[in-house]
């Protein structure tokens, strides 16, 4: 669940029986970050994903061209708390950029990962890693997992795709922690390729939103069912009876 979700984490927890992870930014005011962590723990979330690839907001040209803005009535619900002051108006590109500039810490170091670990019992995964040396630093800072991600390609244009960065990160981690990959997962074959290259799991963002936009909850379910059925078919056609049989030699 995103920090910038339009629904409060507590409300999601009330209606969700599955595992819940909370995606987190580090704020200039560490008390704000601590508050979000405490709320996530109290709501039964089981892991934190610290996002480290957005110290500032990228130039999101598609959003500018499309005049993207939140519809009336939607807001960053998790930030509707006294410690945040006025709830940020995220309508339009400038509103989101102002939020990042005003609240988020743009000078993170690996010591901040250590600090986050010190204030929570939840495992901390570092999301936004695209290099082997950064993966090693994350492990040394106590991360329980690595999420190879380029923020959906919206932060730095022409950045290396996650599927290309994944093998380097897996090699650097050398089995010490789990490695996940986020970004570019559109078909079941993408899932198979990611696992073959060493990912423990994948994370899916945009396809879920597309399903939500088309048909609400039923659309999301349909997207996930499509990915699952495509993945099952790809495994069968590759001769893999179990996920454990998906190996690197499947990739040409």
C-alpha cells in the first residue's frame, strides 16, 4: 500500500485479510515517519518498503501532457493527520512536486535505513535499487530485502529497465536477502523471466490500476487472474512443474 494512497491504511486493514506491506518515504521531520510506521504496525502491516529512488520528483512529461490531476474528493488520506499540518493538495503536477519539496527528505544516506530499522520490528525492504553496489550497501545497512525498481520509469528518463538491472543485483546480494522486482510486469511471461533471473517475486502496479479503472474490483481481479493463468501456461510450455524448476538457462 502506498503512502500516497487515497484510502487510509487503517481502513484498508479493516477489509483485508491478506498480507499487507506499507510503502514508505522518509520525511524531513522524522517524527512524521515514525508516526506512519507506528500506524502501519498497529494496523497489522507485516513489512515496510522504504522507497529510495525519489529524492525529488522526476519530470513526468506524460502527466504534463495529459494535464493529470486527482479528481475532486480524492486526497492523500494517510497524510490527514496533525503532524502533517494541512493535507497536501496533490491536484496536478505542481501539487505533487510541492509535496515532495516540502515534506520529503532529499538527502538520505544508508544511516537512515539503519535508523528506520531501529524504530520498528517490521522487516524493511529497500525499494528503488538498480545497481549491485547499492544492493550490497542496503544489505549491510540491515535491509531484509531488495526491490529492484526504477519507479515505473517515471523518475529518470532512459534509466536502465529493471529486468536488466535484476541479474546484477541478485549476484551482488548472493542469497543473503530476498530480491523482488517492480516495473514492466505486463504478462505472465514477464513473471517467469523475472524468477528465472533470480527474483523471489514480482510487484505489479499499472496493470492493477488499469483493471480498476475499467471495472473496479472485478477488473483488478481479472487482471491478476490473467497474469496467473499466463504464468501457469508459460511454466507448462517451458517444462517447469514447480516454481523451483524455473532456472536461468530458460533465458536466451
